């Protein structure tokens, strides 16, 4: 992790940081740290929720696939490929 200072050249962002510090009565560094940690926590929660949602969707799809009836016989490699390994 780097310990170099961060320079913010966007004046709108600088203005918003200063306003946040003023409204929260915190030093600028503390106001930025609090805001970043808050947003980082939110992003992590969203990421965890998205992961959970996707895993549930995968589980549902697997369950649905396993419940599908088997129709006809299962094909082997010999059914799909010729003696040279080329598709039939």
C-alpha cells in the first residue's frame, strides 16, 4: 500500500469535500475517510448480495435441469465422432 498523498484536481470534488467537512465538523481527512469507508461498506454489501443472488439463480437452474426428463438414449463419443475423431 502506498503512503503517497492523493491530489484531487477536480474543483467540484474539492468543493464537495470541503462542504462535507464543514457540515460534519470534521477535519478534511477524517471527512474523506468516513465517506470512503461508508461507500466501501455499501459496495461490499452490494457485492455480497449480488453474489448471493447469482448463486441462488445457479442453484435454481441446476435443480430445474436435474428435474428434466431424459428422453431417448444417451449418446456416446462413438455416436458423435467417426474413427478419425471428426464430428459425424
